[in-house]
C-alpha cells in the first residue's frame, strides 16, 4: 500500500540552513522511502497573503524550486508543482469556503494573533487584515483534500491548519456524501481526512544568536545563496563567549555544537564535543563546522548555481509536475462539480428523456487493424488526440474505454519526449499521442485531451 504524503512550501523567503535541516532534508529522505507517493508544491498563492512584492515572490519561487531540486528531489518520483499552476485548487477553495464554518476561521492562530496585535496597539480589530489571511486555512484545506493526501508533514505551527482541514473535509463529506455517491456511483466519501505528521525527531536549528534560526530574527545561515563564502561568513558570526584557545569551552553554550550535530554522526559529534571541552578554539571549531556542512552540501550548492542560471529548466520540471498533478485534480473536480450540482446540463436533460444535444463533442472511435482492437480519441473539432495500443479482443478494449470514460480508474499523463505523451491507466500505457512540434504544442494538446475527457465524462 502506498501512502500519499503531501506538503507545501510558502514562497516568500530564501531557504536557510534551518529550513534544510528541519524541512527539506527530511522531506526528500521520506520521498525516497518505499511505499511513499510524495506531493511537494510551492504554495505561491499562500505567499500572496503575506507578501505584495511581486519581485520577491517571483524570486523566492525560483530559489525554493532550485533548492529542492539541488538537494536531490527527484521530479520523476515526486509530484513537484506550483499551486498556481493547478486552477482546480482555487476552484475547490471556493466550494470549501461555502461549507467552512466562519466560527472555525475566527479561531485560526494566525488571524487571532493579528487581531490581538491590533487590540494591543489600539487599532480597529481588523485593521490591515486581508481576506486571504482569514481564509488561509481553506486554501490549505483545498491543497490537501484535492489530492486525498494521507499524511501531511508540517511544523508545529501548522498543526491547527491540518485539524481545520479535517473539520472542513468532514463537514463536506457529511453534507455532500450521499450526493457524491449518487453522482459517481462510488461507495466512499468525497474526501479522505489527512493525518498530521509532526517530525518530532527533527530538532529546530538554533541561529547565530542561539534563538531558533528564523528569517524573522535575522539570525540565519544561508543555505546556497551567496555561495560557500556567504555560509562561512555567517558561521563566523555565530555568537560564542570570549574563552581563549586552550581554555575548556561549554559545547552547549553556543549554537555551534547544535548545528554541528545536525550534520554529523554520533561519533563525529562526540569527538567535536570532546575537542571543545579540551580547549579547541572557537575559530577552529567554526572552520570544522563549515567543512562538515560543505561535505554534505558542496555538490548541491554547485547544482543550485547551475539551476539558478537556467530557470527555463526549472520551469519545465514544474510544468511537468503540474501536468501530473492535474491528471488527478481535473477528473476529481469534475466529479465534485457534479456532486454539488454544477455538472453539465446536457446530462440532466438526457436523464429526463430529451434528445441528446447535437453540438459536436469529443468522441472515442473503436476499430480493428492487423494487430488487434484499438480506439482513437478525437477532440470536438475532429483533431485526433490519442491512438490506443492494440487489445487482443473487443471485450478488453471495451473494459478499457469504459474505465476511461467512468473516470474512476487512476489515469496519468506521461510525457514520452518533447513531442509526444502517453495516457497511463492503472500504471499501464494505454494510448499515445501524435507527435507535436515542441513541448508547448505538446502541453497544449495535453490540455485539449483533458478537456475532451471531461466532456466525454460529462
Ligand atoms: N501554510 C504552510 C506553511 O506556511 C504551507 C502550506 C500551504 C502547506 N499549503 C499547505 C503545508 C498544504 C502543508 C500542506 O508552512
């Protein structure tokens, strides 16, 4: 059984060493585990809640994407995408907004903290608070519920949001569960409720001044930005006491040892601690720390620099990620729209015994050739979108097209090269596209395929 693990990264800052140890490294490690189906995304709509500087949001998206890829995230294995590339997310957000209890949102920590700050400074309770902050948890619920994530690894500060996601999902299931089962013929609930996963093991890293490493305290060690020099310069600024070389040092009195431990194995940590107790100078201790971090991150830093110089490559990776993600989100939203009463009118009319509208629609055509039984999928304007593989008999072909049209088989789009894509169902490649001149034309054809499948599924 696979576990779908999903997490988002808000794109407002530049990754620092604390982000690496606390979030990036454990998430990438987890994505490599057997049985884990990881979904990692750039929460760039969330960034707009906190930041109205376009250049900063744009830069942060690039830096964060480059960082995760440089640190070894494998985009073939992980579904890695941008929130803003998935229009189904804001669409679901609205539907959830209409079932989310307002009183629940009143209790959100981030909103309450802003109201409290206004009260303290004698301002109107809602001064400077936008609806984005207020509805933040609903957008987050949509991020999670749209992919039916099983687990959401987050820091402690986000736990309440996951609880709210469960509340909102449960409420939707309660209100619309029967309608969903009626609309889809399934016997489950629309949403699975995610578990919160707090990585207890991962300590937060202290910053230069010993407080938690955080952008808001301005005490961070940059991860890749500024190169090795920026990292060494920051390490040189880690606060220590004034003990001279040769004097015994208290390893626990400075951030140095804590940061060292985050990169060392037990023996190395013990040796470092011992050296400090026996008078290692702070200067040498800092050099040892920088060397240790370089050993783990030196190569990744080079990869980061290369990626930052080729934003188009990152763009391609993220677009492919969005295509993978939308192969799930689009059919899911199709069902959900039907569930809440926003499905196509044509179906309603048909059910009442009226004639099918004659307007052109996408269609599937089955045929036989020397190799067996196949189908072609045509868009409404007659464009051929897909040619299936050959099936041994008409029944196998029929089972396949029925499952495809029912929309409940797990389908995905796999790009074969820059010019072609394949439709994969239950892990098997069932049809391939024609060849298009370039990736843009190919991606546009993928979008037309989604539209055609949507219209066939009605
Ligand atoms: N709010 C999260 C944070 O600031 C980021 C985020 C957005 C997220 N959507 C999510 C995390 C969905 C997990 C799941 O850290």
